[in-house]
């Protein structure tokens, strides 16, 4: 279209007319004389507007989704990282609470036995042929080779190698481990040896083997053991709980007996341990052993209902005739 003076005049007139109509319609409100024209316009152009909106809106939504996708993905990744961080915090809090409880129990056991200990944490397990673990304390904390290692439950083993900040502990379950032991009740002494990584008998904790020096001493399941103590308190201090006799076997044609001992310590879940850096002033004997579980009291047998003897029916005596002796007249 050519831009002429006439065209500009017509366009201006249309704009003025539109402004006048808008003003009249606005001022008239509900009684506007243009209400009929507005209704007609809605009737004509309304369906067209709705149709165009139904076509354009999905396209616009798809375009918005495409343009917003990177931002939504970043928000989702940020929320996932935040959730992961919160989960790790909760897990760390639970672990810290469990370790604090283990340490509290360890300090209690050490106090009962009179042991001076350096708390430590197991940081790795040996991968070779030996049953060993590595702990996070070393010579810088006063740890030396041939020191006893224990938990709140009992004997773990002894220190074999020491570095500035770590140490290696040979577990009591190792086949090369040999510990002097004493029975709780009879005071009989013997040697407890490790059964190796696989243990004996399978299932649960790894058993230990016990042989008493006195082949004729009483030995039965349920008896408990503590460490006897070594010369100079190295490598084992006295009185540390070892375990409970699980069963006793005697070789045919031999006087020797072997008892299999279930240790108090669960070696597969070692975490917080204590290195005994100073022995007790006196042998604690059995003071560190856990209390025996109370045996359930057997209720006395309920008395059976007493059988009351019913009186036998009395036999009524038949009246006897009174005989009068005959007298001679």
C-alpha cells in the first residue's frame, strides 16, 4: 500500500473513531449503547479466539518446557545433592552415637579391671593369611608391640606392629594366637588357641580352642574364661574376658580333651577398641566378666486337687431281740 496523504487521513479518522467508541463504551458501563455491538463482536470473534488459543497454547507450553528444561534439571540435581548430604549427615550422626555408646562401655570395662587404655578405631582388616586389623593409634599415642587389645565385651588380641599413627593387631582367632586362660569357677588354667579365619563348627562367631593343663579337671559347657596374664603383663594382662565353653570333645583312646569356646567379642563387627597401655595394679580376677543372665525362676508345681475321702456309708445295725434267760419255775 502506498503511503499517501489520503491514506494517513483515513487511518487517523479510524483511530479517532476507535478512541471515541472506547470512551463512550467505558463511560456507559452496563448501559452503554455499544453493548450490542460488543456482544456481537464476542459472538463472532470469541470462537476464533478460543480456537487459536487451543492451537497456540500447546505449542507455547512445549516451547516453555524446552526453554525451562535446563533450569528444572539443575534444580532437580541441586535437590538430589541436598538430599544426599542430609542422608549422609543422619548416617554420620547414627554412627557417632553408636561409637560413643561403645566407648562408654569400653571405659566402664577398663575401669572395672583397673586397665589404663588408649581408645582406638579399627580402620581396616588384614587381607593376608593372618587374622589382623589395623587401628588408628600408634607410637605417638603410647602404643607399643605386645600390648593387649580389648573391647567392652572382652579380648580382641595383641599389638604386633606399630607405626607413628597406626598399629597392627593380631586377633585372638588367628591360628598362631595362643593365650593363657583361667576358668571362672574352678580356677583351672589352660591354653586358648585361635581356630583360624574359618573357625570351627561354623555359624556366628568364630570359636576358639581350649586345652586345660590338668587333663582330669572338670570341664563342661557354660564355663567362662578370662586371661591368665603373661610374664611382665606382656602381651596379655590378666582378667580380660575371653568367652564361654560351648562344647567339649574327647578323642577316642586319649586323655586329652578339647573345648570349643564361643568368644565374647564379635570379630566381624570390630569398631571401637582399647589398647591397654598400663596393666592393673592387681589381678582383677573375674571382676570384668559380664553378669550371668538370670535364670528364669521355675514356678512351684501347682498342688493337685486333694482327694477327699468320702465317708463310707454307715451300716445301720438291725435291732437285736433282747433274750431273757429262762428261769426254772
